[in-house]
């Protein structure tokens, strides 16, 4: 019952904010806003952005706790040459994690920080792509860190036919060295496909689940596979473009003690050139 109240309040606030923001909200048919919506869904666009993505994870851990993770993900593109761009992306998780056992209370702090750098053609073709390194830094609190520096390749590919933005982002990282505190080895895959359908007035529908695989775990605890979707809108507050979305995902496959399902809320500030 408590979770149902949280869900209703969360969705109500998100939808009201997207519909009734009073300060110069873009009107239906605003081509500039619709173009921004598609640009914001392209991980290797030339758009500077600062996303804040909050995930509320329910029934996590042996105590069925509620965890809240807010990922701050600034994206800063830069020109390497006339023909190539470098898209710099940093993911900074701020975590409120519930008890993980008797005598362990709720813990607040940072998770491990991740850097991704995508080298991408400056002139986008029909197929847009980027490739580069992913580096993980062991900055997380005790219960939210791998205790390793990690490194591996990451790549993104997408197409943007008509009102659609369809693509996928994939990475796999391994630990560098032995790490700290007798840390377990890291060999982890992250795969996110995204399907967005854009509508008039900056509205869009989205499916963008993040699928993960821990190759170091046993076969029953390797995969996390969520299914679900979101609704969002790009609009302007004064002259500032923002992207707001709300969605929900259910884990059809997950490791022991992982969260059953997640509410997701995103707010992105965009800075077009």
C-alpha cells in the first residue's frame, strides 16, 4: 500500500509538471523544441546537456528496502578536428541505500564515478555512431563501490528516421590491477537499447532499459533485464530548454536481492549552440 501511494504521487507530480509548467512553455508545433527532443535522445549529438536521472528502486536487498540513486550525467562535446568530435560524458551517482542486514542502517554517499569518451564523425550520416573508452573510478561509499579502477570499450550506434530515434549503447569493463580491500574481480557488461517516438509539442514516448551482466557471478545471478517505458516532454522555461520524463521498469531477470522494479524521473538542462 505504501508503494502504491508513492507511485501515484510520483506519476501525478511528473505529469502535472510536464503539462502545466507556466513559464513560456513551448506550444505544440514548435519545430525548435521538436528538433531539440531528437537531439537530446542522441548520445553523440553536439548538444551540451546536464541530465539528472533519479531511480527509485523498490524491494532491494535482503530487507526489501527502497534505494534512491540520482545520476548526474553532464555531456560536453568538443571538436577534435574538422571531421571528428569527442563527446565527453561523466556519470556521478548520488545514493541513498537502505539496510543490507541486521545492524546496518541506511547509507548516503557517492557511487563509483564513470567517464565515457565517444569519438564520432562531425558530420552525421544516416547511421550515427561513436566509439571510445569507459573508465570507472572507485569513489563509492563502502556498500556501493567495486574498489577497483576499471577500463573497457564503449560504443553507440543509432538511426533517426522521421519521428523515431532508435539505437543502442554498449560497454564492457574489467578491473585494472588487484584493487582495494581484497576486492572481487570486475568483468561487467552494460547494454542499453533505446526506442523513442517523438510527437508534436516536444512530447515523446521512450523505451530505454539498461541491461547488465556480471560475468563474474554464477549463472543464476549474472543478468539484470528490465522492461518498461517512459513518457517525456521537451519544453522551455523562459529561454532555457529542459527535458523532463517519467517512467517505470520491472526486472524480469535479476540477481538475488536485487530490486524488483524501478520508478525513473529525469530532468535535463540543455544548452544548444
